[in-house]
C-alpha cells in the first residue's frame, strides 16, 4: 500500500520542494483525538501499525543511473517517505511533522529543542527589534546572543507601538511561565498589525486542545515540544508552526526548512520516534492535566482564603489563568482564547523563602525537579533554575495522577512543614 492508495497522499506541511513532504491531505476534517492517531496513516508503506524506528543517517540512491536526479532521492515505492541525509529529513521526524502539521493547523517543523526553534524563528524573521515580556528566561538568553552578534534591540512587551516598525516582532508567551496566567493575543495581534510587525507566540503552556494562537492572529506559533508534546519527560524537542497564509503566500515554511539544513538543529531519530508515541495521547493527557490543575488551584485558593487552614498560614497566594478575573466572565477574551480549559502549570507564593525551599521535600507524589508537561507532577523551588524570579515562588506542573491524591499530598506537606516550624 502506498501513501497515495491510502488516500493521504496530498502533500502539505513543511515542504522543501523535494521529497519529504508532510502528508496531511484527506484527514483534515477529523477531530484532534482522531488526527493524533491517523494523520500519518498514509506515511509509511509498511503494514506495521506502530511506527518503525529508523536510525539511519543516510539513504541509498537508485541503482539505475537513469533514475538519478541531483538533490532528490525519491523512492518510487514511498514518495512521501524519501530521504537523503538525516540533517535534511528522516522518516521518524517527517512523520512527526506530518502529525504536528495536522494538529497545530499550520505547516510545522521540529527542532532539537524549544530554544533552537526560537533561535531559528528569529534568524528567519531577522527583525531589528523584538518586544518581549518576562516569561521563559531561556528565550531572553537567545536574544542576548543575537543582540551581541547583530545589534538586535530587545524592547519591553508593552512598549508603545510606535517604537516598533515593519518586520519587527512582538513575541508573546501565553500562558506565561511561571505563573500560568494568560495574555490576550488579539490585543497584541492588533498592535503588531498597526505597525507591520509580526506576532510570534510561545504556546508551550497551552498545547492543543487548549489553545490555537492562529485563531487570534499569530504568524508563527512556537512550542517547547519537550513539555506536553513529549509528555513523558524523556525527549527534547522544539516546534515551529507557520500560519498557513504566511506559508502559502510567502513560503515561510520552506524558508525555515532551508535554514534548518544549515543551522543543523534537527531532532534526533530516537526523539522523533518518541514524539510520535507521545502525540497519540496528547489530548487525553492535556485534558486530564488541565482539569487536575484547575481543581487543585480552586481547592488551594479556597484554603488560602480561609484563615483557619494550615495552607493559609504558609501560602500567600496562588496564580493561574483560572483565577484571572476574565476566567469567570462570559465572552471574555480569556474564555474565547482558552475555551477548553486552562494550562496545567500554576504558581504558589509562600510567605517565607525558607518555606518555599522546604516544601518540595515534604511531598510524596510531586517530584522536586524543573521542567513541566510530563505525566508526572512536578514542583520546583523556581530559584533553582531562574535567577530572575522571586525566591518565595514554587512552580507546579500537574501530571495525570488523581487530583485528590495530589491535593492530599500538598495538604500533608503543609501540615508537616508547619509542625516542623513549630517544633
Ligand atoms: C521549556 C520552555 C522553553 C525552552 O524549551 P527547551 O525545549 O527546553 O529548549 C521555551 N519556552 C517555554 C515557555 C518553556 O517552558
């Protein structure tokens, strides 16, 4: 069976005008849960249901000299799955990109990490200025390098629109690290359009089905695929999805692909295979994690508001999109932007730095570790990895465990900590 026979042969997604086109035709009418299982059905010629893991870096050319076409290596048996060298394209990665293209609603490319995706995005758009807020500190690190190399200017996210010009970037992270609060994308989209700037969105904290930044004016959507796309704390990955209009009219996806060949920041073969394994359950995991987080946040906020509880003696406040005032306003930008629920990350502000340092060690179910998005719940005294953050802050990434067990674990931790302080 070839890709074409299976009805999924129409080329789409990241195309380099060559052989490794992502396959998305024929399944676009399916829902996310179905796409995540079937958008790549036509990709492999093999009958195996689970994807093969291809580890090769290089691919044989045809033995017939007449068939040799410079810069192409199309396998007549698998035109959709033809490759030359794995820095250009490879089976696991192209298949993963096929799936991402379908579920992110725009041609998608993968990178070796979230930060290499961010780097590739800035290199491609080559702005003179980037307006960016707080949030994930690593993106600021990338901009710092580029500032040193090119004189790129970094401006505050809420700088006057008149400080920006055509080709500049407004980069919005939403929901925001580490608080999990959301920002209004349409507001920034209008601001960008006003001056001919681009809107790029770091949507790592709200993967599908929680948010689609293209519906709110994003030109490029970036994800650290290390987080929810991977979902099992075992792979590094970055993703750029290009607004379909920018792809069709300006060829941004092809340009990004051409750049990536020389930046060399591709995912490893094994990681690509793990990514496919992971995306099958994306919606299941994310919906559960989102619901768990919202339940925990509601419980904790109520505890903090009640002076008789143990939690209120230790915790000053909780921050999460579900506690923003627009979360309870019908028709608000937040309800429109996140109609399926809020992100699975939130922050807890302890009253004292020492308590923030000590609480993670009292917990049984939350690992004390950085990162987020995995099936395991994590808590981090954020000062461990972010020098810019308040030292009383704990960041929580909620996993897929029972939320009641997580609640009881937190409560027991508060009690143990308070008992220890009194002793
Ligand atoms: C983790 C993260 C990144 C960086 O991704 P890596 O895969 O670690 O390079 C960027 N933005 C956000 C919001 C993140 O959480």
